[in-house]
C-alpha cells in the first residue's frame, strides 16, 4: 500500500505529524481527512452514474442489404 515504506518510516512520519499539528488536533485531522475522502468517492461515483445514464448502450446496426 505504501510502496517501500516500512514500519520505522511510518513511525517517523507519524512523529513529525504529531510535532507539527500536536496530539490534540490529530483526531480532528483524521476526521476531516476521512470526510474529504468520502466526499471525493461520492463525487466520483455520481459522475460515473451520470455518464452511464446519459450514454445508453448502443446496439450495432445490421449490415445494409446490397
């Protein structure tokens, strides 16, 4: 999921985030991030539904008789 990032690297990143934002704001940041991801997924799925409903599947035309 994170490519070549292992546990030590993730812990260092977490410590940096805690130092920058503080431990009290972490739950708030996590909630905001989760809501943003949820809204993004909802927008993408509704966009896909709009494209599917506006472009009905086409049936091929039968060959013309000569």
